[in-house]
């Protein structure tokens, strides 16, 4: 206890220097955590993907559709327990700035594959009954004020025309990492109109989502599905849902790498600043260290004092940085809306922040400790006064 009190008093000798050092630590740890949260948000879709779900798309490119007739043939592949499909719609809600994910889906077969979407039974039934029905995620509903029974007008881009959807359900996420910033509605509603206006585009869908019995069978089932349509006019590429999501992330991989590098550069810079602070303190206390050595205190005690002070400052700065991050991330998540459907501070991010603070405190104390241990008693005592 006495040693701890001495460490605290030493750290507060120069209040301005200590305050500025802690401020720098707070900014660094906060910035590191925020950048890591942004990276996690980028990968949220892939990390939240089910290990029993495959995605089948056109082998040539995602922009090319697949025939609706493939559904039954995929369902017949051994190991497949369910098949649904979805089309990216990309309609405009009132203003082009109001961007959010919209998927025209197969209805019940699609929802069965995603149990993480928690939808009340009566709302699910109402959606399935209504050809123009739609369900929206809680985050999306909160952002735009959607309520049950509201009519959502969408101006089609990929599928031209004015489309009116009726909100029949609002779903929540089973986990906080579940994407609830999406709108789903019936592909049959779109397909009926496409049949009249552009028959060649009818009965064509974007991707199939395939539920399988065992995760370890993913590779074999993927290969079996693709063999089923080999040498056809629309060959397929089947991969795990996580691999499919990572394909989108890879398009902006350079940005992710840059953010990750910047986050570590911040830590390196504040470690250098912290090391300079501790070096200044050690230089000012050479006489004290010499006196302690003359009184019989060994190198271990000197190391304890210096490392204790450095780690105390790092811990205090890190604690403040972590505490500030949570409300700021929540605020930022609301401001960004559907840009990042999942934006939350994870336990891993907090652990990374704590580890970064530990590294900063440890690295900053090494050089001053070595200098204090090596100080000559006579020369050190001469510096007093």
C-alpha cells in the first residue's frame, strides 16, 4: 500500500505534464478503439454469416441472374435442407440520399433460413398473406419512422416503375450483431409486373441461399450444386455465406488496410510520447534514485516505481478512452444510419485497447528503468541541489 501511494504521488509531481500525458493517452486509446470498431463494422456481415448457409450465384458475375427453375434442382442435392432466393432491388425512397438495402425474396423459404430475424408470428403471417407486404428491420424502422401499415413508395431503378409496399412486420435481431437495417418484400410482386413489361427478364433471380445439414459438408455440397449446372447457359458458383460477404469487403480492402495501419500508428506515436515523458521524469530524479540505492533499495524496487508510474498513467488514460468510446460509438451508429448496419464496440476491441495500454506503459518504462538501475551513486548524489 505504501509503495502504491508513493507511485501515485510521483505521478502527480508535475500535474500539467501528467494531465497532458493522460489526455494524449485518452485520445490515442479512444482513436484506436474507434478505428477498430469501424473495421469490425466493415466485416460485420461476414462475421455474422451462418456456417450452415451457402450462396449460389451466376459463375460469370453477380450482375447476371439465374433461372428460377434452378430452385427445385438445388433442393434435390443431398445435404440441402432448404432453398430460398433473393434479388437486390435498389429502389429510391423519396430521395436518392435515402439509401438502404432492399431485397425481393422468396418469402417463407427465405425467412426459414434466417432465424436470427425475430418477427412476431402474426406479423410474419400478415407479410406472407399480402402480395405487397414488406418487413423492415428495427434500425431501419427507427431511422425512417416506419410503422405497421405504412405504405413505402419506391421508385425502381433496376426494375423501373413505382412500387408501393405495405409494412406488415418489423423484425429485431436475435443478437446485437444482426443486421436490422434491411427491407424485405415479395419477389412474386415484382415478377408479375416484369412478366408483363419485359418477359425475358421474368423468372430470373439474383442469388439462391441454400441451407445445409452440416457445416463440414459445405465444400462437398457446393461442388455438387455447381456440377448440377455445369456446361449450362447459366453456370453457378456456390460458396459459404461468409466467403460471399468477404467478396464484397475485398473490393474495399485497401481502405480497410489503411484504417488498420493508422490505428497502430496512433499507438506507436503515443508510446513515443509516453516514453519521452517517463524519460524526463527519470532524468529529474537521478539524485533520488542514487539516494535510494545508497539506502539499500535494490534495482527491483526502482523498476517497480518506474514501471508502476508508467502503467498507472496508461491504465488511467485507457480507462477514460474506453469509457468515452461506448457512448460515442452509439451516437455515431445512429448518425451513420444504414451505412453501417452493425456498429458496436465488441469485447475484443476493449481487450485490444487494454493490451495497447499495457504495451504503451511497459515500453515507455524500459529505458528510464535501465537508466535508473545503472546510475552511479556518487554521480547521482552530486546532481542533488
